[in-house]
C-alpha cells in the first residue's frame, strides 16, 4: 500500500553446482503463467544471491492481491534449470 511496511519482496536463491558463471532470470508470473515482472541480474557465479521486487508489474502498476509464482531460471552448461515458488500479495 506504499506505507513502507513489507513493500519489498526479497527473492533469494542459491546457485549450486554451477561450474562457471551463468545467466540468471528472475520473474513473477500469474497462476495462469502470464509474466507480470522480470529482471535479469546478469551472469552470476555459485553462491547466494537476492533480487528485490516492489510488487509492481512491468508497466509500474501495483499488482492485484493474490497468489503469484516466482520463477528463477539459470542457463547452465547442461541446459536451463528452473525453480518455481509461490508468493502471496496482500494489501
């Protein structure tokens, strides 16, 4: 709601078994798979990482309350690895 309380989601992930730095994409999607926001933090090496999401879509509008899917994709030498978790947005 813009009151400064819990207005930012920290999306944390750990890259394991990555032999070389890899391209990472982090996105937020609706339950039907429509992407509402995405960031590409770039090439990252093994270890812990985090990106922030302010609850806004790619047009800068606040998303509606509901359940969303956070998708982290890593391009590895063996192909693309994807992990998906749910997050609730409540105002």
